[in-house]
C-alpha cells in the first residue's frame, strides 16, 4: 500500500502561483506513475497532470504551459502552478498507481486551492 499526503494548497489571487507537494510512503519503489487530479464543486474529478516512473509527463489542455509536474525522487511529486485562474479553484488530489503482485492505486486526502479574481 502507498500512503499519500498533499500540502501546499491555499488562497491566491489570479495570476499568482502555488506549488503543491505530495509525499509518498509505503511501497514507494513499486510506484509506476503518479498523477494530480482536481475536483471543483459540482463537477467531476478531472486529471490535471501525470508523470510516469520514466519521467514522461502529460497535462490537461486547460493547464498546459501553466502547470508543471515533477518527481525528483521516489517519495515526492510536485505540481507547480503558475498564472492561476479562478477556474483552477478545486480540491487537488495526488494519486499513485503501482504493482504489488496486482495492480493497485491510492489517493491522497486532497488539498484546497482557491484562486480569487
């Protein structure tokens, strides 16, 4: 099992920046990839950014050029968010998928990001 703890959320004005952190523990060497999702009130959870164990990254069209996902070591993944917009307001969740004899995945508890106009 993998435990994920997010931090770094908060209130920021439009145009500002935040960096979200996700600390992983447990079966960290089994992790194949990590992702950031977000869920705004009344909306479905959506994929924001993803990074594989090989370092390949993908982004939602809505955040391309503004957000950067990075994973400098096996225990941490970051989401650098620049040029924030009010529509980026959501709870952001860290997600990891891994193999421990079978495919598994886990979620963090989420961190709130609020962007004021």
